[in-house]
C-alpha cells in the first residue's frame, strides 16, 4: 500500500497528480495520460500545493469511474 503522506510530500510529477475536486473529465484525462506512460497515482482532494482539502465521493461515483476506465 502507498504511503499517501509520502506521495504528497514528493509533490506532483510524471507519476503523481493532485486533483482538488472530483472532476470526472479531468480524472479521465489523467488516467489516459498515465496509461500512455508508466502509470501513476491520482490523489483526489489534494490541492496543487499539497494541501489536503478532502472530497466526498459516493460508492456509485467510484463504481462509475472504474467502469468508465475499464471500458476505455
């Protein structure tokens, strides 16, 4: 399992992306970019400066995102 605090302290790079809010299209764009490279980690609820703001995401939303990723 990844150490989230460590990932945040490293900051954004080619394999770590912060998303302040749950923007479905923005997340999908990052997933595609990671799929075309070596993969990566998307941390939702984290500002670009590493400040954790958190988000509320329901199970259905996560299921929809996982289905969309697997279909594409």
